[in-house]
């Protein structure tokens, strides 16, 4: 057979393998909610199809103003100017509305991102059900920018898109909210997710992306698994060889178990390098590593194996083989014999139980569509859409937990939105006591009255938070009036009773903003008998290097007396002898940072 005939046969065989896998395939379009808030004529909720690149804000939402460009409406070219669509300080984010057609979806989003847009809405050019904007199969030019797309995108139907375009052209203010909070269901307190992957490391940019993700995500995945917060399952796609080609050289080089389980040739060249069946065998080994590790109650070891195998046994160094794999398995404390027994005989003319289960699992069930492309991530039975990157995937998994039940890994700094850094996120704060109700999460900031130094604050979290319960008077006098006279500080804060601010003996007023001395009565130390909190500040030692203030506190009890706390000898910052109170933290310190949330 000549070179041309051989190549045609190769192409035919690959097409047959692909078509066999795609017969009756059911592809589910994953959607997020789009709410139009302005103008009134368009107000309402619509569906949009999540793009399969960029970073959808799983678990969160975004509000923005829609802009339709006068020129370059399909966004296939670079936009003129320096970030023409970047939102100005204090303005809403820009959602760029663009037309479908003339170039790749990803190209449109990349150009919009470079122009400063925060999200992209692509208007379909035909009346049809929503589709998923996917990545190109193989495109060297696209590969250069796809991995750098960080903004979300969605496809909207033609009729709705035309309505948005008309409203913008008519000069109306068009505002919308993109909402991903229900894009991932959260049925219970454990997230179940699966990754359809491949051991082949020589398939170009997609393989590089997958391997980088496995290495970067390993730590977070193992924390979730060890804590019992998630159940992870790896999967591997295989195809079967059409019966007419089972005995061909091509099928024999790509398949095991007599054509039942196949993978494409890594280099797409039958005459050199590794063969498709080598990939199937290693995929099976990785499945068996997971099975054995799971039986040993250590399912997270799978992540160690696949990352170590990629590093130690790469195809380019001709180490992609059984010997290197077993070295890695032994180093992780797994039983090589159990893994070998699980793998069985690849030349057997029979089904392999694990690989048969994998082929069955490729068929979609419920809300999940068929798995036909690699890699595919499924979270709580919903296919993930977007960039396969640690931060983005962790957000999607964390969105699978009910709000307030997320594990600590979901509240780590690198996936927080950091909205509290800007104007305190619009939440309540007490700058003098250094207390804030703003808390950053991966879903966005939450305004929630905190617990600070053991004192619980209560209120709406936005405009009001008041200390409540024991110890509240230690935090800025519980928000009550206080005043220092002749070295003595008087406070209207009450630890007992109804807890309301009440002017101390010798004073009258509302207890919150004002307490004035009563004529003819002297406010002195004896008035502490009727005062919830009376603070006497006394300078006990002073020299050129050190000044110590002792805080004396009397709590309202029958015939209470002012009792000075015991003094302890200590050292100043410069090593000099000093005395200090044995009651640390009696008053708030300006140097204390963020509140605890326990």
C-alpha cells in the first residue's frame, strides 16, 4: 500500500472510531441565569449558555452595563484605543455584546478582554436552541490566547440579542446580572466530582493544559478528600474498534482486548513512537491505582501517582512504560501485585470489568450529557464549563456546597473576591475598634456581624452591628456614651440588666450620645457602685523610655469597690523593668486586625 493509501486508511479509521463513540450522543448545554434589570420593557430572567473557556464565576454573580460596539460588532479584530471598554472608577462593569460569526468564539472573547470588557454576551446569528461555545479542536494560533482568557462569556438567543441591541442603539441604559449560583446543584454536604482524563502527554496544548491542572489542583483535591468534603472519581474515555477492522494492523496497534478498548495513536503516526494501546494500558493502570488506593482508604493517592508518573515517566524520554510506572507505585506504598491483578490480561478476548464500566459511564444520565471530549469535568452531575485551571475549578466545586457549609479550602485567600478591600465592601465597620462586618468568600463579600475577641455583634451587617452579651463593654464601650474626667473614664455601658446604655450615677442623658453631670452631684469613684463599667486610668510608672497605663475596672455588683488588678513585673520593649496588668485585653487595641469567625 502506498503512503497516500495508508494515510487515507488512517483517516478513515480515526473517523470510524470517533463516529462509533458519538452514536446517539446526548450533549447537554450548561446554562446560567441572565437577569435584565433595566430597561423596564426587557426586565426579566433569561437563559444563557456558559462558554467552555474563560472563568465562569461559579457560586457568584456579576452586574454590568451592556455595550454594543459601533464598529467591529463581531469582535473578530482588535478594538481601537487602550482598553476602550474598561469600566471607570465607580461605574458598573462593561458586558460587551457581540455578534456571532466570522471567527472563533474564543477569539471574540479574547479581543473583548483585551479591550477591557468584564464579560461577553455573544448573540446567535440564527433562531435555534442554545449551544455551547466550545474550544477549537486543534488551532495553534488559538492555543496561544485561549489559556489566557479569564473573563466569563455566554451565548444568548438571536431574538433576545436583537432586543438588547435595539435598546442600546436607542440610547437606553441596559443593565444585566449574570448569575452562576445555581449552575452547580448542592444536594447535600458533600460534593461529588469526576474528571475524564488521559495519560497521553504528547497530544499538544490540551495535554499540556491537563497535566498542568493535575499538578496545580492536587493539593486542594487531597484536602477536600481527606476532610471527607468530597468524593472524587477519575475516568478514562475509550472507544471500540469497528468489527470490520478488528484484525487490521491499525486496530491491533490502538486497542487491547481484541478491539474492545482503544485510544488514538499519541503521535497520530502508526510508524513511530508509542501506540494507542500503550495509552489504554496506562489508563487502565491508573484506574487500578485508584481502585487499590480506595480499598486502602487512601483514594487521594491517585493524584500523587498521576502527577509523579507524568514527571518521572514522560513519553519524550521513552520512559512511558510498566517498569517506570511500578517504580512510582512502590514509592507511594501501594501493592504492585494488586495493581497487576486488577489490570488482568490485555490480550484476553473478553470484557475487562473496569474498562466496561468506563464505557458505560460515558453515556449521560439525568442532567449530565454524554462524555465525548477530553478533558471533561463533572461536578454534582453537571458538566463544568470554562478554563481547566485550579482557581476556576475550585470555585465550581465550592459552589456545590450549601452556602455557609463550605470547608476552609473554599475560603482561602487565592479564591476570595477581595471586595472588602474596596470601601469595606459597603458593610458596617467600627474603625476605632478595628472591627468589620465584611467577610470575603469565593461567592463574593458577605456583610455579617462578626464575633470579635469573644464578643458577638448583632445587627444587619450593612449599617448596624452592636456588641451584645458578656464582654460587650470592652468593645468601644458597647457603643454607649463615655467620657474621661480628671483621669477617670465614665461609661454608660451596662453588662447586666436589659443591656441598654444608661448614664452612670451623677449623670443624666440618653446614654448613647449624651450624659451630662447632674448639678449638685459629684461624679467620682464612689459612683462606680451604680455604674456598669467605670474605668480608672492611672499612670503608675514613667521614665524616658517607658510609660505604662494600668486599667482598673469595677463591675456593677452590690456595694462594689474599685479593686486594682494585681501587678506583675515584666520587661518593656527595650528590656527595662516594668509593671503590667494581669488582665490582658481589657480594652480593645488599635493594633488588633481582622475578627475571628468562630
